[in-house]
C-alpha cells in the first residue's frame, strides 16, 4: 500500500512539472539555470554569444523585438554595459527601456526543474528577479 501511495505522489509531481512547462513559451523564455541540468534558455544563450562577440548593436535592436524575453535581456544587458562604460544609451533607447519596464506584457521564465511561470515584464525588474540576471551578466562580462 505504501508503495502505491509513493508512486501516486511521484506521478502527480511529474505531471505537475510537465503541466507547468506547457504553460510557458520556450521560444520566449528567460532562464539562467533551467531544467535538471541547469541550462540557459535559448534566448539567454543568444545574448551570451552576442556579448562575447561584442555585438551591442544587435542587442540594442532587440529593444524593439516582438519577443518579450529578448526585450528583457536587452534591457538588463545594455544597462550593465552602460554602467561599465562600455556602451552609451541613446535617448530613444532610454525611452524604450522605460516603456519595457512598465509593460504588462508576459514573458516566460524558468528556474531549476519545477519553476515555470509567465510574468509581466514590469515584474522582471524587481530585485528578486534581477538577481540571476546580475550573476549571469557578471559572469559573461568578467573576461573584459
């Protein structure tokens, strides 16, 4: 009997993780350490490549993207580059960033094996949500 109960509990947990993953858009996801292996989402990987090649113009263009994950990554990346003196934001970019930071559009986020959610863009800029992004940026800009 105990084995059956444990099996049922295990299956419920597995199904709830699968269901949570169905709720998000993997093509429009921000994740710095997702799934069992702690891998980056495709969007985050793309931004790491552009940072490595110092393709800041590409990053800036993503402020106008239809993909909300790209908008978020563009904002945090450009702000960090500006903070480090490696990039100068234009007034147009500053206006776009201000709009993005107030946006109620949804972006998918993931963390670990079980956290998959859709969050309003404006809520992605809280201290709690920016923590992993800050670690990621510091790691990807450390060689500079």
